C-alpha cells in the first residue's frame, strides 16, 4: 500500500468516514466563537432597555430590524464574475421606468460599497440625467468617441463623463438631451460601452427605451443577466407588460422571462380603480421570478433628483425589497459573453 493510499487505523470506527465534512470556516463561525457578541437593538424599547441596563439585559432585535438586516445582506451579495448587468424595461411610457432605475440604483449604491452605474439607452431624449446633480454635459456618445482614442482608459477617464448623486453615490451615464442632434445607440455601441464599464463597476443598470426593436436592444438583452419589467396597476400597462414577456419568450429570451422581476409601480395616488392587484401579482408571479410593488410617493412624482431620504418609509422599504430581490441573482448569474 502506498503512502498516498494509506488508511487511518481509526477510520473503521468513524461513522462519518466518506461523508463531506464542513469546512473549518463553517464550523468556526462568529456565532459560535463570539457567543457574547450580539447586535445591540437598533431602536424602540429594546434599545432603551439595553442601554439603561448597560447591556446586561438584551431583549434581542425586533422582527423589523432582523428583516432589514436580512434584506441588506441580500443586497450585498457578491457579484458573480465581478460584474452584473440589469436592464429595466417597459413598452409603455409613464409607468415609472426611469424612476425605478434610479430608486433601484440608489439603493444598491447606498448599501453596497462598490461602484454602481445607470446608463441611459433611450434612443430619444432620455431623462435619467434629470435625476442626479449634473456634473457634466457629456453623454454616452461623447464617451465612446473620446475613449476610442485611449489604449488603456482608467476609471478617472470614465468618471469624467458621468454624474454622481451626492446622497447615494449612484453614477449616471446620460444620453443626448436634444433629440434633434441625438444619434441612435447601436448594438455595437452598447457592446463597447458594456465592455468598458465592466472593468470599473460591479453593477450596471440600463434604462431602456420603450421599444424592443431599436438597434441597441439586441445587445442589451443578450448581455443582461436579468431584467426588471416595470408596469403600473392599469389594464393598458399590464397588457403591455404581458406583451413584453411574450415577445421575449418568442425571441429566445425565455431565460430572462423566468428570472425577471416585475415592478408594479403606483405612479398616481390610490384611487377608486377596480384593477385587481392580487390578480396582477398572481399572473406575473407565475411567469416571472418575483413581483415587487412600489407605492405612490410624492417625492417620486416630482421627477427630480432622487433622494432616498425624502421618500416615505414605506417606499424606501419597497426599494430595499426590490434591491434584495435583484441581489438574489448576483451570486448565481452566469457569464454573458462580450465577444463581437
């Protein structure tokens, strides 16, 4: 018997022989080693009791705090292959697509420590740049033109063409603001931008136009790891969202349909609408991975610079749920080839 194939004399007495053993890291968890270290209650009467007794009485965290911790943990999930692309779609305008792009991006950028960028891929005048403090008038077209002259661009070179929100660190790469001088974003253009951004950002979110047939969409869909489909609780918007899923399924993007997150965006205050929200949730829930509702919020109605702190607690929580839902796909996403 060779040394490599030698069997321990104790193995016959060990009932775990042949079974996979947990790693040392798994067994030496913080929960096991630091039994006295528990998170202090973050608010409410639990925090008051904890502080007034000097930590001797620890009533534990509230269910709300535990839920928030879980959601944020899902948002901070590691990104497979170092870069993740999300496309935000809607065939119908006015349902909150750009607002959802900014709310999702701002939440991801606030909680995560890495770089998050939103790209305006609207073939006409996009409004994504209206949602941040504009630092530059440069557009994605000018970025492409300028950086083609660089052999090895740095992050600082790219950053000169983006604007960043002061409140949440989300970066925006704008489209041309004047539709009269704008040039259509081609499939090759998008692929080139995607190749550049994946070097410096962990997550890129593409705010798409309202059409599925404009030139850039072929590359956007092929390269996206997941889509967020935005609709509103109305018959016309819901049917447009249904048509989008049907089109994607018919054009070899069934994988994006199955992993999609549908956002039911309330762009108007609650009214006497008779639309059955439960029916909408059930229908899209059967076809897609998840359905998330974003409630009406006066700050979002302003269509101005997005600031999470100005949102109601209910709306902030809804965006956190959306970001966590999107984050669930980060570790498992497969590689999307950028080959020409």
